[in-house]
C-alpha cells in the first residue's frame, strides 16, 4: 500500500468515526445529567456533646423517601434507628464511622447517645422522582 492510500484510509476512518464519537459524547452527557438529577444526598450533623434519646433528625418534613445512609464521621458512639415508609421503626444500629445501610426505604432517622465529645455526620441519600 502506498503512503497516499494510507492517508486516504485514515481520513476516511476519521470521517466515519467523527459522528460516532459525537453520539457517544452526547449519550455520556445525558447520562451524567440524569445521574446528577436522580441521585441526591445531604449531610446531617449531630452534636454528640448533648444527650439524645430517640431524637429525630428532622428528615420527615422533607417528604422524601431515603434509600441509603452512611455514617461519615463518629467522634463518639451512638445508635440510630429508622422510621420506615410503612410507619414501623427499625431496630437500633450502632453508629460507627463508615457504617452504611443500603436498600432501605426510610423517612426519618432517630439518634440516641449519652453526652460525650465531638460530632457525628450522617449522609442520607435518595432518588429524585419526576424524570
């Protein structure tokens, strides 16, 4: 094959690949936007220097069904339970750093601890409806 033939082949390949790459970029952009729209999270900070007994974090007023929870930080021990979407309360979970619950549908988190030092940070996540 001559050098000119190789250059023509490479140009033809580039011409064919360009719309494919543009389509892939458009799909990637749409998926990225969809992910950002549907997967939401927020952090809730708990002052562990105050004692809490089954104290709600105040999530229930958001009218959101939460799907997962992660304890991002826990300077002192605490326990928590969940108000499930059917109204029942879960058993207690121990709040230790990096503890995670997935595939739970809940509307509120209740915290219990004795007065100790530090804070706890709980991240809750949900999927936004209305796509």
